[in-house]
C-alpha cells in the first residue's frame, strides 16, 4: 500500500509541481481542444498558445510575489517594503 501512496504522490508532484494553476489550465485547454476536435474544428494551435500564456502568467505571479518579500539585505539595513 505504501508503494501506491508514493506512486500517487510522485505523479501529483510531477504534474502539479509548484503551481496548480498551470496544471488546471493545461487540463482545461486539453478539454477545450478535445471538444473542438469532436465538433470538427481545427484548434490544435490553442495548446501551444495556452502553454505560452500560462507560463508567462506563472512567471509574472512569481516575480510579483518575490518582489514584495523583503530580502535579507533590506532587513539588515532597516528597510521595509
């Protein structure tokens, strides 16, 4: 049973990783492209476009989050943000 739990944890960490929003976005876009293909719409180009948008949003969110966190050098000099 421990093997199954470790196996499931590995796949969760591998797929979701650090940002669950990217994993949810990928699943949503796969569903959209699947539905479009089911209705004979050629929408394969949405997946790479969505991946680029999600990557950019993820990087921007992390950059914004880290820019608000005080650094060690700022704390040593008495600066606050």
